[in-house]
C-alpha cells in the first residue's frame, strides 16, 4: 500500500506478508533472526545503505523486532525514493498462533505519522 502527497509525490509505503514459524520455544530469537535476515536481504548489493538500529518492539496487536535502515541506492543503483526503511517481524500476543507478519515500512522522512498509525492499528485475527 502506498501513500502519496496531494501533489502526487510518494511519501510512504507499507508491505505486509505472513510467515509461518515455530514461535513457542524461542519466540524472541526467531523473530530477531527473521528481522535481521530481512534487513540483510534489503541491503544486498547493488542496493546501498546501512542498518541504523535493531531492537524489540511492542504494538497493541503483537510484539517482535524492528530493524531500521537508511537505503541510499535501490536495486537499480538509483537514489532510493523512500530511504527510511523499517523491517518488522511481528507475532501475535496469543502464543498459540505459530505465525507472524513481515512488515516493511518505507518513507521519505524518518518519522511518518501515517505509517506509525498503521503499525499501531494492526491486529491479529483468529
């Protein structure tokens, strides 16, 4: 899903994909590994950028890990239109659910209120 300004400029995007994993025994470890691997994949050459931070996160719908990146060049070598990228692996607060979500939030600025609001509104349904 993309968000554009009134003048048509792209200001942010959110991608969501499900994953299945054994999250019961080492839930935090699995989520951290998945976030690190996804961040590494997003920075695979010819893409250029850096991992700025990584840590545990908690949202009303679940908990997981977030890796914040600054992507300077995209896979085609062009300047990244949305350089501020967050990769989030999120699992439901219900430990009986052995699946989660990959989220990739991209924006033109470090703080994107609409993106933050979307993350705060996520809910896992059974």
